[in-house]
C-alpha cells in the first residue's frame, strides 16, 4: 500500500516508521536540527502507535500487531537514565542497537504493506 492510500490514523505512524527505518544519518537529516532527535523520534513513534491502537476499529493482522509490539518493546528496553548514552546523535548513527530498531521499523512497514 502506498502512502497515498493510508488512512488518517496511519499517516503519522507511517511517517515516523519511515524515518526510523532510514540509516542513522539519513534519519537525522529528516528531523529538525534540535537536541535529543532520537528521543523525539521515539516519542513520536510512541504517540502515533498509541493513537493507532486506541482508534482502530478492526484489529491489525497478527504479524502486523506483533511487529508493532516488537518495535515498541525494543524502544522501551533502551529507555531510562541508564541508557542515556544510546540517545545521542552519534549512538543513533553508529550503535548496533539502533540498527536493530531500524530493522524492526522496516519490518512493521513490510507487514503493513508500506514498503
């Protein structure tokens, strides 16, 4: 499904996932030049994911739901003060943890037919 066929509630989720799935430097280039860009992107995902789940009228397919939950869990796993070093621009670009998150975001897009 192309971006032109997204429902209103899917647009924000799709946009955030598209940026999350990009290589680190490319993703940062898509975001405003402010501090905490990785954190802002994760918060954007959380907001759009929550809105998507709260406003759905039909459950997504199991693979779609599981892929969303996997990405949400991965982002939650690196949250908190003990992981502050993962939220810098340098870590967002270079840390393998973010490579895994990019793959999970890409997987969500694949499961929803957005690739």
